[in-house]
């Protein structure tokens, strides 16, 4: 039986543009006397990835388009924020006062194109934090740096909070990954009674992200990284983008 251990990395500083996340994570590991081993998975909150990559935008620098102004009136949102949402999106799916659901250019479906204003620095005017340009590439770069320094094989997940249709509350989800199998395809295998499995496809990346999110927290805990230990070591080329359901299979458009 597999035993999983989830360890939050305490003491991470507030991350700013240009910070070396691999070095900051290494420092946090050293402070807790944690030695990485083959197969460890580090779950890293999207916020610190975006901050380190300079994805914080001042709304004072955003000029809303006519389309953004009109949509802002319908949704009762700041037109400058709506402009950023439209720039990051390929399609507006649902809208009503207080709610704007879009398809992000990465293929993710959710509120406000993943743009967040909580737990980010605000100056004279409001700021907004965009998702990383390429979360899978961010995960791969972080994995390469950590593996090179620590001499072990790792998995990296970039996690973000997600809502789900017909379910209340957010869960952690993987928007970027490297070094893990994101989908465990059980189709063609048999259940305990010998019946062939036809549709069983286990989302490992989102499941791991959710486990870590319960430990990391999403308010004032200031633990944006967690170590998940207990999965067998892997070498996988799959990415979080592989989780996204193709548009031709979307039954809810």
C-alpha cells in the first residue's frame, strides 16, 4: 500500500518579479532539513510562478476597449480588469452581474481568465496577476533547475484554484506540470470482477494538486509550495495541457 506524505514548505518569502524560485525553494528545504529524493513531487502555487515571471499588471496602465467597457457594465466589474480578461481569453462563455466565465488562451475554462487580485501587492492603484504565459514550460524550467542542483528526479505541478460546474467551492488543479504522468489511463484493463474498463481515466495531476492545496491553504498561510512524497519515480513527457478536453468533445458549449 502506498503511503503519501505532504509537507508544506514554511518560510517562503514574498516573491517578486525576477526571483529565482528554485533557489527560494532550496532555501526553504534547507531550513526544514528536508532532503529531496527520487520521485518527490513539488506542488507550486501559480501565484508565485506568475509573480516571479513578472505577470503582475497595474490597472492604471490598462486602457479598456469599447467591448471591455460594455462587458464591464453587464458584469459590474472594473472595465480595466475586463480588458485584461478579454486579452487573455479566446471566448466569453457565460456572463451575469458579478460573474464572467471565459475560455483562457491556454484552453482553461474558468472565472476571469484566472486573473487574481487577492494576495497580490497593490500600490496607488489596483494590480492584477495574470497566469503564466506557459505554465508547462514554467514547470519544466523549475524541474530542470531543481534536479540539476539536488541530483534527483522530481515532478513539478503548478497549481491554481478552480471551480467546477454544479459543485460549490474551489479545489486545487494543475495548470502546469513536468515529470509526472498527468492522466492514468485504465481503459482496456479489468475491474475486480473481470469487466473491461471503457472510460476510466484518472486525473493524477489535479488529484495531487488538490491534496497539496489542503495543506498549503489559500488565504494567509503563506505556504505556496508543498512536497508530496510517496508516488513512484517517473519519467514522463505528459503536460498539464493534456488534461484539457478537446473542444470537439465539449458537450456544454
